C-alpha cells in the first residue's frame, strides 16, 4: 500500500471536497430566505467533513485522536445527510437529487469506517 504524504492525497478527503463542492453549487438555487438557515447549515456540515479529515491527519501520531477526528468527520457526513433530507422535505431538492447525494454520503461514511478500522496503518511510524 502506497503511503500518503499529505491528507490531500487521501481518497476520503478528495471525496469529501468533491461532495462539498456539489452541495455548494446545489444550494446556490435555494431561496434567499434560506441563506442563514438551511443553506448555511448544509454548506457548513458538508465542508466540515473534509476539515475533520485534515485534522485527523494532523493527529495521527496518536491513534485514538486520529480515530476521534475521523468519527467527527463521519458525524458531519451524517449531519449533511439530515440537511439534504430536510431540503427534500422543503421541496428544494427532488427525490433523485436527494437519493444521489445520500448514496454518495453513505459511500463516504463506509470509507471513513474502513479508514477507522485500519487506523493503525495510518498511525504507525509517524
């Protein structure tokens, strides 16, 4: 297994960034009255996933800290799923958009889980 030299090389980080960009573009179409509520919440939680992964990388010297930050990233992706479903409930997203985004975030969640399960590979020798 090739070892990453930076969190930016991690597939989970790249996926999180791509999803945050998708959320940003999608929320541009939300009504102005949602700017400081649903739009803001959705953007912040989606962006936080990648930020938590970056923090995990910085803390990989200590496996428990690494796992803790990745767990936070998983929590943020689940929060994003909640906000996506809330947007659907408000008729701001269609069923197909909602299902696609949820599926992508669920896949990211599985990748985060796998990384947590293999934390020792990221944390050894640092």
